[in-house]
């Protein structure tokens, strides 16, 4: 490697160079290419899955040869961040955290970038969710085919005890099929339909809540509310009373007295179980929201 008078090489010249030339001439540079190498994040420095609130790892990495400055980067900064120089990870929400490390070139070896590692970040029942509520349904919860997490508003959401509302200010009229979902994952759609039909009531109150700066809170469906009732002691703050779901009765369901024009499903706390009650009756309200893990 060095500077040469001939393009084919020869002996490298030294500087200062007494060239004795009286006209312009060309110098040619030659150098030795840097050798390739690899780098990988050490498998022993992290686990495949972490709870959102668990102690996060500090990653380490190993290059196949040479030295150089290492820089860690997360491509999913909504799920996790990582210290560029330290490799210390911080978890932000549920999802898949993807991280690589790059080593800079040194005098002998080229720069290299690792393959990405993936870390799954999860919530547990009772954890605080992104909206400041408590997680009560997981993607793995029986009956949940939505793939989403669900959180219930905190006990302080209304400044005190859960308020009571009738189901809708229109107590003798059916919202229709768009408000008759009962399964996990249907509460938001129910509430949207109710909000377009009713000017006040349980779903309207739930949808007006803006905890965490979010506007996607809703009144839970029958099965969502049953799931919330099942973990009520972990979530906390419930009255020993009846709570409204967003599920309007489906015409022809066993036990119906007046049908969807006048009835909807509440759930009894703390005993569980739903029944059919008239929409004009006032029961308690607790907003919930659902969100997907980020990938």
C-alpha cells in the first residue's frame, strides 16, 4: 500500500519526494482491502420474552476479529429503545422488539452489522396498560380471537366510584345488529353504533373517557365484561353491583321479555353471569379499550 509513480505499482515513494520533474505528473494510490468479519449479539445476554415491567437486559456482542466502536440500534422504537453505546434496553409497550449491532471498521477489518434479534414484550393481567388502565384480557385469553390486549380504566377514571347510567336515553328503540355483538372483540363496534344512536347513556359515557390521552375507550361487550368480572379483584375498584355491557339483546334469545328495542345485557359483580334488563335501568359503567401488540 502507498503512492506510486506507475499505475502498475513498483516501489512506493516516500515523502517529501524529490521528483525532479518540470511538468505535471500523476501519482497512483494502492491499498490493501479491509478483511471481512462478522458480529453477533450474544445469545446469553437476553431472553426471548420479557414482561413489559421486568428488568430489561443489557446486550453484549462479539466480533469474529478485530476491534471498533459498537453501535446498537432498535428498529422498533415504539416497543423498545436501546442505548447506542451501552446496549441497555428499555421496554415501552407490548410487541416485538428488533435490535442490531454494528461494529465500525478498524485498520484491518471492515465494518459489520449483525442479524437482528427479536424480543417479545408482553403484559400480564393487572399490569398498567398504555392508557393508564389495568390489563384484564390477554391475546391468549380463552375466547379472545382478536389478538388484542384489553385494559380497563383505572379506579379513579371518574374521580370516584363508577357512575351509574341507563343503557341509552332512547329506551324503546333498537340500535340493531351493529350493537348486538357479545364476544370478545365486539365491544368497540357495539359502542360506536350506540354512540351514533344515543345521545347519552352507558356507552356514551364510556366513549367520552380520554384516559392516557386516548380516544378509543368503549363500553365492553357481554363476554368482555364477563372476563373483567372474573379478574375484578386484580383490577380493583368495582362496586358490588350490576354493570352494563354494550351488547343489545338479539331477537329471539331465550329469556327475552321485550327484545332488542328495550333490553340489553348487564353483568353482575361480584357473582358474575348476565341477564336481560330494560335499557332504562341504571347500572354501573367502567370503560375499557383494546390494543394490538406492535410488530
